C-alpha cells in the first residue's frame, strides 16, 4: 500500500520540480496529464515518503523505473545508479539532440537512465516534434 502524500507536500514537490517530469522533462501543462509523485528510492526498497526522496514523474517514466535504482550503461556494460532528479543536475547527465526531440545520455548514469526509463519512447518523441515546431520544446 502506498503512503499517503498530503496536499501540502504534493504542492512543495510540484514547486520543486517545476511541474515537469524529473526524467523526460515533460511538462504536465503540455500533456494535460497530472504527474505522479515518485519515490526516488522506492518504498519497496525502504525509501521514505519525505520531501527529499520525492519528485514528479510522468506515468510512463514512473512505471518504467518501478523499483529500479540501478541499470546497465549500454556503452560500458556496467551497472550504474539511475539519475536522481532531486540531487543530480539534468544537464550534467543529458542533453537534447540537435532537433530537440531526443534525450542523449552524457554520462554512464545518463545513458543507463535513457535506456531503462525509455526516455525516447516513440509517442513521446512524436509529441516533442510537435512541441518543437511551436517553440514549446526543448525546455530551458
């Protein structure tokens, strides 16, 4: 059973995350779908429901992450920690492709997270292409 998250705590997390998924950076105001509160260290692994362990994630990123906290870097083949949106800087681990539609991993953690969370899933890339055309993407 998931732990209850108060309205006050949810509002703090929304403010911290800027209403964007911590992984793919999708903006809930563009998708029209509310983001989920995600446990960075999953509850199943002992993660607590505290502000410093919570962030926003879109449903697909949250589901692909599941209880994972590590994944294999496709370049080096090593198991590495997944990206932590609360404590890591997105731009240190990822960058946008030249057309702004694909997330590219810069680091072992970035590359592993791109694959594990499927940050370039087909439907999301199609949406990003449309967002780019109207100047809504990529986020600053």
